[in-house]
C-alpha cells in the first residue's frame, strides 16, 4: 500500500481525519488503525495512538485491567499477620469529613501519605471511636494507599495477634513472630484494647515492639474502641499501682509514636 493510499485511509477515519501526519509517521498511524479494528484489546491492554510529544502506538490497561493491577500491587505490599482478615476497599478521598474531628483525621492521614519516606520519619495515628465511626475504613484506606506506593505494610488484627503469639510459644517460633512486628516498615494494629490481653502480653510483647519501633523510627497506626483514658484503665489489668505504672508506660509509647485522633458521628456545630 502506498503512502497516498494510507493517507486516504487515515483521512476517512473519524479519530484520525484531522490529525496532521508527517510522511514518516503515516505507516505508524495506518498500523494503529488496522490493529484497533482487528484486535483493539490484547490481554487486558487496549491499543492507543499517542500524538504528543510525537506519534507512537502504545498499549494502555483497560479499566478492568487497571483495577486488577491495583489489587495486585496491594496484595504484593500489604501483608496480614497470621490472619485471614480482609480489609475494606477504601480510599482517603472517599473518607467522609462531616465534622472537624474527621477533617483532622483525613488531613493527618493525607499528610503522612504525602511526607512519609523510609529516610523521613512521620508519626502514625491512634484512631479512636465507637463501633461504626469509620476507624477500620480509614486504617484500610491508609494501608492501601501505602501499598500502592510500594511501601510494605503489616496489618494486624489484635485479637488474632494474641492467639498467634500463644501459638508461637507452642511452635517454638515466638521470636520470629515478634521480629515481624518490630521490623515491618509500617505496622497497623486494628482493634487494639484490653480484651484477652494478659500482663505478660502487654509487658513482654506490646511494650518491647513499640519501644523498638520508636527507637528505630518505624511508624505505627492503631484503631481502638477505647480513648486514651479508657485504654489506661483497660491495660492496667490488675488494679494495683505497679500495673497502673506499666500500663502508663505503654500509653506513653503510644503517645510518642502516634497522633491521637477521635472519630465521632457528631456533625459540625456552628455558632449562629
């Protein structure tokens, strides 16, 4: 086929009829139109003609393929600690900021995502609120955004963690399990509280993990149904001064590592 014939073919196509094509690019545009007609999608990628800054044929993932690739990146960088927990498909941009508390939470999350690098430490967040206020949604959104940036996240459901640590004692790999908590790039502890937590677990697992991560400048995120005051009471476990002091030491590590953020369902209140 001659250049003139190819130009005639290009000129009859709705997509390319107004395109200014140099002789050197005529065959490329013609081949694009042929491929688009014969096989517009190959293995989830659709053929596209790029015209800026120069003409070239490229393959772009379809909407479905892009979603699949996104999920694969999340799976690759988001690990769950001995758990089958499935986090919500969440996005920071879709987090509902209908009051000042939620706006603060959103802004702190966005700030972390923008500024965090392995060589630049940023404090994490303790997200507190009643059931249904969006704690796990926000934690999930942060986790997935980090995973999409190829940052490794270890997501831990605390009740499962307690069971796993007990199992580790039986299996003889307790130290290995603790080191995972200590050394993860980003550690997320979902549903943190005093339920089923023994003084040993508090003092020999959680406190050393948080102390290590504080010293190593490794971020931690938590969600909890308890406020800081309620956490202090829940973590005291046995109500004596020694246990209160140990619980207070844990609360201080949490304060050192995380911004405290409350989520509620209360709307904005404005002065009239």
